[in-house]
C-alpha cells in the first residue's frame, strides 16, 4: 500500500496559553532533546515539519478580515505534514509528538486527498 500524506494541525486552548512559569534553560534543553529524538525517530515520515503559525487574515468575497478572532476558544498554532501507511499510523506519529502532552494541546490529523 503506498504511503498517504496527512496534515497535522496543532491546536491549543486559548485559556491555557501564557499561564504558568516560563521553563528554565535546563527545562528548555530537555524539551528540545525530547523533541529532537521524536523528530529523528520519525524523520522518514515527516514530509514538511511546518512551523508555528502567526496572525493572519480570513479572506472572503467581500475582502480580508483580521484573524484569528478574540472570541476563539482555541487557536491553531502550527502544522506539519507526515506520510504514513494509514490514518492509524499518522495518529500514532502525532500522538507521540512532545507538543501534544502540554495541557490544552491537541493535534488534528487529516488525510490529504490527491486527485
């Protein structure tokens, strides 16, 4: 079975952002070590590591509006594209991503259909 591509959308709950203390340099180093180990483990599956998404606009036929909106309960913080044999494998890759363990964080995994 050929590998499919999956879009992984990283989300955080707005109320949980910016709370708590900032990590110490030692904690940051540990987080990067864990993240880099995860990236190395799945390097053959990671097609595009994506990145952090900044503020943007919502475009309609009437024009462009600011977004994301203040009333949102969650925000999309980033994305990546992985290749996997199945949705279940893509979910497992996303589940093991160190960013998912943060309170209020999640990753939405969606198959990219190529015509």
